[in-house]
């Protein structure tokens, strides 16, 4: 299945848990392997587009049981794409992302955190095996 990703960050804010430069380099590699990568600077993206992205991310978190509250903040997700950059991974023709990074997931009664970098690494590994 062909995937596309949207990476949202804010160039005017220091990210808490992400090396933006490294992520952008890895996204170039991912794009070269055939995954459509869109990079959005939240500072220059309109409020309406950010709201659509937030709703997409919320839909993914609920549908796929991915906990994102501690990453993006409770309620309005005030950190989404700002202090906490986000990677949304869409399947071909899908409106709701298949997965959002960062997130927390419970696996075999253990909670595991998945970063944006983890998401890119997983996608790169998928490209290598297909």
C-alpha cells in the first residue's frame, strides 16, 4: 500500500523531543524511496488547515488506540505541531491517518512511546522490505 506522510512542526519554536534537522533529512530519504512527504511549518499554515490536521490526528488516535494526550496536551492539543512536532501517516486514498507520531501504545500490558523518529524508521524499514 502506497503511503503518504505529513510532518508538522513550527520553525519559530524549539521542539521538546525532536531533532527537526535530522527529521527533515530522513524525510528526504523517505521521499526518495517513493513515500510522498509533505512538510508543513505550523507558523505559516493557516488556522483552518491546522484544525483539519488536529482532527485527522485525533481520529487516528481514537481509531487506532494511540494515546497522544501527554504529547500534545489535553483538550485543544495546544502543543500539536509546535513544541511537539507531529508525523501523520496516511494510507492510499485514506482520509484518516493510519498512525500518528508521537504516540503511546499499550502492548502486552506495557506502555511504549513512539517518537516521530521511530515512525520514520519504521517507514524506512517498510520501504526496504517491499
